[in-house]
C-alpha cells in the first residue's frame, strides 16, 4: 500500500463528515440526558467496555500484522526484481562475445546497451504501473521516442518491454553472440 506523506484532512473530513457529525450529536444528547436530566440508565457497566476493548485490540493487532506482512512480502519481491535486473544487465554485457565477431562490434555494443536500457525501462514501468502512475516520463531516458510511441497502445507496458528485451536476446543468440546456456541464463533472469 502506498500512503501519502501528509494527511489529507479535508478529504478525510468529506469522507466521514456525516457519520462523525451524527455520532457527535448522539454523544451530546447522551451527556445532556445523563448529567442534567439524571437518566442513570444511560450509564454502561465496565464489563462490556473491557470485553469490547479487548476484542477491538485483537482485531486491530491482527490487521496491523497482516498489513505489515503484505508490506514485507512486497519489499522482498521488489528486492528480488532489483537483484535480477542487475544480473540480467551484467549477463547481457558479459556473455555477448565481441572477440569472435569483430565486424559486429558496434552492433553488439548497441544491443548490449539496448538490453540494459530495456531492463531499466521495465523496472521503472513496473513501478509506475504498480503505483497507478503514468510511465511515459520515466521511460524517456531509457527508450527512444519511437519505442515509447509504439508502447502507448499497450495495456501492460512493463510486460511488453520485457517481451521486446527477450526478442533482443533471441536475436543475439541467432546471430551467434550467445550460446544456448547463456540464452537460458538470460531467459531465466527475465522470467
């Protein structure tokens, strides 16, 4: 869950204004009836309050624990994505062989760079998608304007970037820059 840094008091008051006003009015009526009209039947014994408070404490503790568990799971999953992104970038740079094809040196360097930039774009697009934000400003440093324009029609931008990265890796294998084992390692990193 992503929560804002500052509380949005006006929004909260608009959301709870009517129930809060009714509860406040009810509280005033009960206090006036109890103090000024001596309606002692309005007093509650301590036992129901303590049982209700204990139950409320258990429920709130459970909700707090579940919320923290969800946050921790998301944190570990995001950490795994970051680590695999580093591995994919490292493998893309280390595995593609330049020495065997000196005539393709520039093309290999360009493909390496594109794979790494696609991985950076994937992580940023996924982050924006999970937060419900617009990914286009974040993708500008990593993808060309033409690539961004072709991505605009996609429902899942992060998955499409990852698919295109897989096509780049597959093309590198087809050209002989990667062998089958390196292709498998890169593919498992993408997965």
